[in-house]
C-alpha cells in the first residue's frame, strides 16, 4: 500500500474512497491527498509562547516525507523446490513451520512418496527373481558347454583313431577294407566339424540369453536405485542453518501448507541470507516520478515500531504492473537498501513503512494541523470533484478559508490565508 500526498490539483480524481479508512493514523491525507504530501516540520508543531494549548502560526522548516509500504526481503537465499522425479505432481505430507530456526541437514519438507515405496518392493522382488534366473541360466549354460566340449574331444579322438587306421600303406590290406577305413575317417572328421559348429552355436545363443537376463537384472536394479533416490529426494533437508520461509501458492496467494498438491520445480521453502536484507515497497502509478533512486529513507518495521533503519532507494521498476488479476490498480516496485541489518529482529515477510525524505522547505509558513478544519476538504463523495477549501479555526472565533500546501502529522504548509503569529483553536473545541 502506498501512502503519499499529491499536488492539490490531483485531489479530486485521486482521493474519493481511500482516505477515510486510513484517517489520521498514517498522515490523514495519506494515500492520494492533494495538499498532504506527508511531512513534518522541524522543531515541534508548536504551541506558542502563551498557554500550552495555544496553536500559533509560525515560520519554520518543513521536511517532506513520502510514505510507502512494503515488506522485508532477502536479496540472497537458498531455495528448496519440488525435485524432478517420474511423478509430475506430489502432495505435501508435512512441512516445517514458517519462521522456524533450523540447523544444517534438518528435515524441512516431506513429500508423498507412497507410489515409489509401493513400486520399490515390487522392483526388489523382480530383481531377486531376475538374479536367480540369471544364476540358473549361467549354470545350465556352463553345463551344456561342458557337455558339448566333451563331445568335441570325443569326436577328435575318433578322428585320430580312424586316421591311424586309414594310414596303413596300400598292399597290406585289401583295397575294399582300406577304402572303408578312409570313409570312416571322413565321417569322423565331419562329426568333429559338426560338434565344433554345435559348440560355437551354443556359445552364441547362450551369450545372447545371458546378456538379455543381465540386461533385465540391470534394469530392475536401476529402477530400484531411481526409486530409492526419489524417496530420498522427496524429503527436503536444510542445506545450511537459518530461518525457513514457506513458499507462496502461485494463484491462491497464501503460504503453502501440508495437504497442498505441488509440482516439479515449485519453490517450497527458502532459507534467506539475513545479512542481505532489504525492503521491497510499492509505488502506485499515480505517483510515478515522485520517488527516485538515491533518495534517503527511514524504514520502520510494523512489528518493531520503536526501531528506525536508515537506507536509500536502490531502484524503481521502469514499468508498472497490476496488483492482481481482478484489480485495475497498478504499481511500481521500489527496492530499498538498508544501511544496517538487525539479524535478531528482521525476518523476511515482515511489513515495513518506508518514509522517503523527499526534500526540505526552509522558511515556510506552518500552521498546526490541530487548528485546521480539513473534514470538508477530505470528505469523500460528490464533493471530491469540487472540494471546499480547508479552514483555519481562529482562536477568537470563526473560521477562515486557507490555501494549503503539503501536510505532515503535526503541521501544514500555508500558502495563503494566514499570517505569522496568528493563534488558532483546536478543532475539537470548535463545538463548545
């Protein structure tokens, strides 16, 4: 929310509905008031040298203050997001309370891993079965290979025997018997070649079967490892010590909580670096140009109103954006750098009031605000388009129209209608 004044000529179109809710709590004419730019006169808003209740018009220095609202943010933070797994959407089962101080390695978020746990047991059973099948196939293959190797050796010995029988010189045996021995040698050699081919074919077939079984086992083990990694990844732990800040639901604009369904890549929690704290404020588009980088500011935390933190405007966004999808209001983001950081008090998300010290006006005529009748001037409704001028409540009775410049919590700059030294009466006394 932006709290600031505007030139008087903008009063009619900017004011109608906002001021009555803010009232005097935040510099009554705060949000869009023409004559009240939010400021304070140096020295006190003064009672004069007469009785303590006297309100005296005087000359002094007026410090213009332009009020913005914002919140503390950390420029650097460790972000914990939904990990990438084969399941796109998961449910939050448990998460650490927002704002809790945690130690490194402490559990922060538990995401639903039931689908991985149920599948993991099935995968382990299938992997065990695949390992048994592989072992059985390896033994059967080794036994068959040994049998075929024995057959080869047997055929080879038969070849040697028939070769010796067929090596007898001609003339020592009948030609027919010698021819039979030579035919037996050829048959033994053919049987040996067949046994060797059988060994080679069996080796190729068994190698393919074993490779397939090993591939199935490796695939099951890979799925087990992936499931175990997913189960471990779905429990998010703190990468370092710090204060946790729960993430915001992207369209419901609330803090994430247990039971929410989230998806891969969505930030769930952050651990901000408290040494990089700053303020992110908003400037409504109707006040474009009134805040510039380099302007000094004083930040006051709503949770610790007694502490004031000086700083400077670091940057103003070049383009305005909508406050929400269903709101026509537009604003600029304003980044504020703080001169010092209080790690004990400052937490990301705490609301803050930013007082922009826009400028000083020395030697201006100041009237105590308590002696001015601003009610008609600030009345919302039809009169906002042609408001009656404010009035000064004279100490001797009656009221006089005046023309005012910017106002602060205690004083208003008088442009016309009063002179130095004039006394006013309090507005609450006007009915007496």
